[in-house]
C-alpha cells in the first residue's frame, strides 16, 4: 500500500442559499473590508448581489474586481494585485467558475508574497501562509474551491502556467446550488465532464491512496447518474446540488493524488483549438484509459463495478474496456464530437501538441509512463476516432 501524508484544509459549507452567509463567514475572520473577485458575466447575471447584500448586513466595506478573462491571464492577476493593494482587503472572496477562483487565489498569493506569477511556476513548498480566501463556485466542475492548483495563461505564449501551493487552498468553500441554475447547457456539460475526468484520473494516478479513491469513486458515481438529469432539468436545484458536491469531492480527490495523461493532453488542445477544457479532457480520456489498461486495469475495474454494479464484467481487462466504451457513449449522449477531426482540431498540429503535452506536470502522475511517440499516437487515434472499444 502506498504511504501518504495528506492535508485537508478547507471548510465546506453546503446548502440552498448558502451564499447569503458569506458576510457572517467573512466576519469570523474579523474582516472589515472584502474584495470580491469575479468576471463581468457573473456580475451581469446578478450572481454577486446576494454576496454584496450579505456583506453589507455585516457592515463590511466591499470592492468588486471584475477584470477576469475566461482563461485568466498574467495581466488579470497583475491588475487584481494592484486593485488589492489600493483597497487593502482583509479577505478576498472569489465568485464564479474556475477562472475567477484561480484568479482570486493568484491575486491573494502575489499581493502577499510579491513578485510575478511566473516566479511561482510548478510546486511551491515552504511558502508563507496567506490571508483568508473564501471561494464561492458558480459552476460544478473545476473543484478549484478546495484545490491548491491554479492555471494562469501567458498572453504572449498562450501557454498555461500551473502552480501548486497548499496555502492557496481557500479557507472556506461555500456551495450554493442556486448559483448554478443559470449555467448554460454547454458550460454545465463541459464542467460536469471535467469533474468526471478529475474523479477517474485521481483514482488511478500514481499518488492515489484510500482516501482519494473513496472521494473519487463517490464523485464518479454521482456524476454518471446526475449529469444527464441536470441537462434535462436545468432548474432542478437538488440535482444541481448533487453535481456541486460531486465536483467538490473530485476536487479533493485530485488534490490528494493529482491527475494524469488526459489532462496533460487537454492543455495543448484548448490552446490550439479553443475548445472548452472539459471537452478536451473528455475526448482524450477513453484513449488514455485504453493506454493505461495494462498497468491500471484493477483500478479501472473498481470504477466499472461502481458504475455498472452486477453488470460489470468480472475480468478486469473486460471491465476496463466496457468502461472506456461506456464513456464514449456517455459523451456522445452529451453531444460531444465523435473525434478531434469533427471538433475542428488541425491534423498538422498533432505533433506540436504531443511535444507540449509531454512537458505537462500531470504526465508524471499518470499510472503508465508515456513517450512522445505514444502521446502522438494517442492524439492520432483521437483525431481519427479509431474504435478500439467494445461495441
């Protein structure tokens, strides 16, 4: 059994209307000034209104920063740091999807420690503790409200700067299903699939252990059964709540064990094709599962048993193949393109993507080591939609 040394840092509050408690939670940190980090779309939708009213009831001064792009950039972080230094908040409240949450985490770190975001690339160890941060997700997918990771885009190279720092984990995550009911169908699907891939990759990653696997299995089961219901009934707050919890569980799982090759291959896909991150990881995962099967079939068989119950094959290899095939059908039912070609990915960029993918940090936590040639072959399989799956 793998040895492990884990930290579970976040307090998680879940209830309908929980966002209305943000003022009380902020006051528990003895806050008098709160900076809300969000994006223009969230503000236009009025999703910050409940938070603002809650903070006002506690007589907390508020300033709202909205210069966050869909893929937050180093410039967004720099602007936010300047904003924070001028306002001097006691607490930062990040409201929105993964972009706003990552921006809030980055701003909180840089305004405290100084320097540039590029100074902290990779795994940060021994850093100082950070001021209080409250995360309020409006999507169910990234798990950023409980994770130590951020992804920030370099506007020059368009590459992703990935940082891991345990101190960036928000102090409090507030999960309010009412904030997610206005999510467009496409974002609901993309973020839901992202959470599903988080669960599956976390379960088989090299750093997995009993706690991360327990969290991941529960997340996978909830998403497989709940995401189709949410698509059919977008206003169902009970189903939305289940997805928020599943995303949160998957976020905790990959915080404890990390991810794998599907995420390594997704980052170049999003940069070159512009497709949503959830679509990118989803399109790659079935092929990654088959690639990993020789070394991870027992783990995949446990996931298959969780999903299919008595209908799961007893042979681990057959169970793995059934899971990969089922995942392909599941994604097709959510209107995912059948291959990268249909998704508009240029074939002449596959080699370039492979060279970028092999440099991603999550390559090292994938259960099976992958060479540049093997990654290129996986891209080609996904491009052509080659069917190495059971029918």
